[in-house]
C-alpha cells in the first residue's frame, strides 16, 4: 500500500500571492485533514474533508480553502499570502481512526 | 476546546539513559496518539492508547494512559541517538474527529 504523498516539498512565495498544495491519500483512506505547523509548535488543524465535503474546520480564515477529489486526493489553497503563513503544512489521510501523515510542504512567504 | 500540555519542552539525555515525556489533557481523552517527528519532516506514528490504564510498547518505547484518561506518558529505555527528534502527543474527542496536538517535546541524545 502507498503512503501519503505531498507536493511540493518546499515552496517560496511572495506576500499577496496564492499557493496550492497537494496531497495524495493512502489507498483506502476516505478522509483527509490538513494541518499547519509553525516553527516550534504542534500542528494546528485547518480543515478536514470526508468524501469530497468539508466536515470540520479549525480557526483559520476563509482564504484557506480546500478540495477533495473522487480519488480522495486533496488540495489546500491559500490566497493573499501573509508572512505568518510561513510554516510546514501537513496532510493526513485516515479511515476511521488511523491517521497517516505525509512528509509535509515547507512554505516560506517573503 | 481540548488542550494538550507536554512536558518537558526539551530534553537532553546521555545515550543509554532512560527518559519520560508527559502529556496532560484539559479534558478526558477519547484516544491519545504519540508521534515522532524529525525536524521539518512528517509525523511518524508510534502508538495509540484508548483505554484507561492501557500500556503499549514498541521496541524500547512504552506509552501509558492513566486510569482517568487525562494524562499519558512516553518512556524510552536505554536511549539511543536514533531516538532523537520531536515527540508529539495528539488526541481526538471522538471517532473521526481531527486531532489536537501538544506543542511537542524536543529530545536530544548525546554520546
């Protein structure tokens, strides 16, 4: 079985730009969650998708949006990037209560 | 909302020594997860505990969940350089809910 794959691994963007991060779920997993991890902090929940519908959201503004596709892969979109958006973005897929995390995308906003 | 507090924030131990990391929840835990993270990388699943009093071991790492299900400890026996990294505890409030994480404990193992 394949694990969770995230792309790209690293990204540098300019303040005000938009970015799309991608995640391929582990085979058989129908739920995907996205987390933001700032330096020295634990991961913070952004939102979760189950069967292509958002079914949970953390304390993040609407400029953070997502999609889940029929094959359960997912995207995280961030508009109007701010310097504080610089972080490691983690995707986790799950089926029931087994969470598998990807290696993350390191986003730097300059 | 549920909050998890980990202690200590960082730890430096000599190779071969034992160590314990604690995770305390503000609410009764439904499920408690331990992950390990190398700097800037993804989370590696270690163990999940659900029942009060439950204890699980994998190689030299043992995790326990106390009877009241509000605290968990992670114990490493005879630490090795390969144990170095950030240890994160995460919790969910019911099935299929997103995980809430502590801030992590950074472990360094020196020769």
